[in-house]
């Protein structure tokens, strides 16, 4: 677990596949707690039209042995800027990659996508039931209301 980004100059990856996520030892192994990352300006591209899509992502996880290093996560998320994928693929893929690599006790991701074509699409994924005793607050992102 030698982070390649932490404390170093880093180049923006061109794609999610090129992005390297760094993990560091959990400083509170044995404690049940929740970590939240919010990315309110996430962008990707529509796989059909190439037009930009925008989302507010909220990632919650209960660490086990490692935690994700935030700079590497920021670079990973921004690597989607030129990536063509449907909302479902982006949201679930991010959650699954973090879960598969970090191996937390639990992880969930909410993708709150802004409307294109008049319809917002929200996508949610979690690794399973939250551990007993874990405080899991609401993600705090309101459903899209438009001008109503």
C-alpha cells in the first residue's frame, strides 16, 4: 500500500480504466464508522450523443482494513469527464470498483443525475445490508423538482 498520488504531482487519467485508486491503512481498524464522499459536480458523456451528463454522487462506506485516499478518488471520478457510459454503468461501476478493490465492510453509492431530455435518472447500488449498529444518515440530496 504505497500511495502513488499522496504528496505527489499527479496527472489526470484519460479514462477510468487508466485511473489508479490508492488505499491506505484504516487508522481505526475495529471501529464501526461511516465515511462519506460527495461529488456534486460529477460529469461523464452520453454514450449515444456524446453530450455531457451531470450528477451529484454520494459514496458512503464502512471501512475494514483500508480507506480510499481522497486525491486518488478525485482523480478517478474526474477521469469520467470524457468517458461515454450510461448513468447506470457509471454509478454502479464506481461503487463496484471501490468495493472490489478496497474491500470495505459495506458500501453504497447514490447517483443523482440531472435531467436530459426532461427526465432525471437516479441510480443506487449497495454491497448488501448495512452492518448492525452503523449510523447511516440520509444522503441529503433532494429529489429533482424542476420549477415546481
